[in-house]
C-alpha cells in the first residue's frame, strides 16, 4: 500500500520533542493516508526506547514506525532511511523541534496537487507566538559571503540581488531553496534525482537538494497557508551558537565548502572565502567613521579555510 504522505522525523536525543512532534502529526491526519517514520540516529541515550514505548502504549495503535539507525550518519542519511521505510506519494521532512498546526497536512497536500511542476512545497514556519520565520532563500555564493561578512547596510542594499535571505514574504520567482525543517517532497522527484546527499552531515544539504532539483527542472512552491511552528535550535546547536557568536562546529564549514563547490564549481569555496575576507576588511573601515564593527562567529576567519581544505568526509560517516 502506498501512503499519501510519509512523514520522516529524525530523533537524536530529543525524545520528548519527537513525541510532541509526532503527536501533532497524528492530530492532523483526519481522513488522509499518512504514516510517520521516526528515525533514531543512534542516540545512545535511551530516547529510542522511550519513543518505542510511547508508540506501543497508544490505544488504538497509531501509524508510526520507529527505525533504529546503527550509526549517526547525519541529517541526509537519517531522512534517506525514512524515505526507504515506506512508499508514499509525498514525503514530509519534519524536524523534531517543530509541530504542525491544525489543517496543515490537507492544506499542503492540496497545494502540491495544484502545482504539479513543484517537486518541493514549502510551508510557512513560525515562532510559537505566530511570528513568521525566514525560510526561503537564494543560494549562498561568493557575493553573498561578501555581504554576510561585511555586515554593512549599504553593501547589503547594493548587492541585494545576491543576499541569501528573501524575508518572510518571499517572491515566488526568487526562491532558490527552502528550509528542510519542514518541507514536502514529491516522490516522483525523489525517484528522478535520487536520495539526499549523505556527504553532508548537517547543514546545507537542503540547499544542495533544492539545487539538484532545480537543475533537473523541478520548482519550489511556497504555501504560506500551511503553517508549522518551529522551535529553532531544539534539534541542533548551530543556530544557538550562531546567535551567541560562538565557534561553529567543524561539520558546518565542511558542509559550506561542499555546497559552494557543487553550486559554483571547483574554485567556488576559494572565491567565497576571498570575498568573505574582503567583506571583513570593508567592515573594519567602519571604525574610521566611529561605528562599531559587527562581529562574526568565533574563529570563523580560520575555520572557513579549514573547512575548505579538509579532506572530504566519506558519505554516510559522521
């Protein structure tokens, strides 16, 4: 039997969040043929047993399957296990730190059927208080790295067409990729372009998958009437580290370099790093007019180069 929607959720030491996420899906199923696959990415903290016990305790039984991965292969590898576990017409990639609002599944499915050219259908992500989050973007590029490191208003305005962020009300024609915190993927597209790239451990894999889809002729549709609440950072540390200006993990910069290479060619990371350095140099000129220099993450000037020249991680390994 083929489900209308297979929901793929990765658990990594977030048992309570994962159960809350799964429950929000179950509460919204209605008459739809939906099955939830929870992939435990070798948590090692007993959270997989906690989730298994919760599933077994449900009466009546719920359409939820737990897949226990032997290794923590990262975001792509985990969701690839989720895709392989069940046959579906669509696959909803859903973070464990997100919950669906009432009517979400039907609204997103209706939008997908109305836009057969779209292989990816992105809902609106919001904070718990309903504030929209930025979830649709342009691809990172050497120019966007210049903007990001300069952190100067006039630079952002002049180079706006290269800025990664598209704001909370994106122009559909400008969307190049959307956050995989919550996104619906058409099974036909997955069959055509293949699974997610397991050469990424975490971050930028969503941009790469959208890049691959676009190159194959698929489009991204933004469906803001379907809303999911996203508790940012609940399933990973990078957003909280970035907000605090602390040092980012090695895998972030390795993923950045991998994407820049795939999107902009062999010298993409080198060009992006040089633009980043140029942006920081320009930022220092703010001191000449008595303005503070906006800080970057700790050790980033070094880590972008380490990530660029580090030996590529073998697919499937952490």
